[in-house]
C-alpha cells in the first residue's frame, strides 16, 4: 500500500531475510548475535542496537539537510525550545485596559491609583501623542519617598524615570527576558515603531508562558 503511493520504504530489522527487509527499498541491518536477556528471549541488546542505529540515522540526516534549531522549534512548538524560538512579545504582553498608563500631567495620587489597579508594580507615562516619555515603578516610589518632602504634591513627570528601556511587539519573548536580566527590572513596556504604548509585560507573564 505504501509503495502504491510512491513512498520509499526504509526498514530497520534484525533479520535480512524477513518479509519486511525483502520488501524494503533500503534495509538497515540491526542484527545482534545474542540478547542481553539471560534467557536470550526478551529483546534487550537488539532494542539498544535499533535505538543506536535510529539515532545515527537521524543525526546524519539532520546534518545533511541543514536542520537547525528553528526547524526543530517549528516541529515541536509546544516544547521548551519551541516556546523560546517561536513565542513573541505580542503573544504574552498585556494590552488595552490591562496596561497601566497615565499622562505626564498626572499627579502622584493618580499614578499610584493606576499602579494599584493594574498590579504590575509600575505605570507608563505618556505624552500628548500617546508616546512613552517615562515610567514610574515601585523602585522610583522608594527613591522619591527618600528625596521629596511633599510627595502628594509632586507631578509624575517630575519624578518618573525618563527614556525607559522598551521592546517591540514583534521581538522574541526571550529578548524581553534578556533585557530584564541586564537592566535588573521585572517589567517592560512594549511600544510601536513610533514609540506609542501598545502593551506591557513582566516576569510573571513570561513564567506563565513558560518562556523562562
């Protein structure tokens, strides 16, 4: 039936005279003289020989076909390598109302309320065009409390971190992990090519997606 469909048959057997070996286009002989089983009955040495021969064949074909890590990821999208090479920031980032943001003119209380509601430990700060001009994080809050006497009167634009590190939605999620580790931060803003806020993510989002 396979041959009628034009498929070539490659067989791995321990008997070159078997029906399968005779019908195969290519026969790979995995014969062993004796099984490891003391009764010489249970397949033991022969199964190991078949496994070794199969591994050798797979590795040889991988090299001959130029099969790389990205090909492997596409074949196994649910595996750890697949998630690392195929998961993009847009797949795991928070969007819409789940993204904390305030305008530059916002006061401290408004920014704190936004941070509490969205539970990301930070809020983006946007200019009039919706572009990211800064970020205010839990760390900024601690530093501000130590430096500013009347924090309730402060404007968020005066106490935020300007020009924060951001990432694009089409970048791989593992790149977001690298940035967070390098900058020692737990959150990252996602921006478009024009610098407009399109999303946000933190370490918990990446853990849930099993990227890390």
